[in-house]
């Protein structure tokens, strides 16, 4: 079990393997609770870790491009799933 030392101003370094396992990054909020068993640290990301891919810079760039295409009318629609699949062959 990793051990850390409390530094000036109460600072504590969370070991890298623990940060990776908890998906913690610099600037992430962490809730601190004193329990009967000790101190509990609970990550409180504003974005759920399972949804973080959507908010990555690359994905957001694609979302903006898609929105611009839709706004400019650079889209096509299909009347049915079959028609859509047929359009892929064109």
C-alpha cells in the first residue's frame, strides 16, 4: 500500500498509480470525508470518466465540424435504413 507524506499547507501527493486508477488529473476536484475508518477521498469530476471521450478536444472538433455541416445544409437524409445502406454504395 502506497504511503504519502503531508507537506506544507496540508498538501498530499497521491501516488501516480492511484491517480491513474481513479482517473484523476491535475485540477480535478476531490471530496474529502472523515469517517470512522479514516479519511475517504472521493473524485468529483464534473464530467463522468466514462463520458470523458466525448469532451476530448479531438471529439469536440468533430462535433463542431458536424454542426457546421448541418447548419450549412451539407447533409443528406434517407427515407429508410435500407435507402441509407443503398446510398453508401453510390
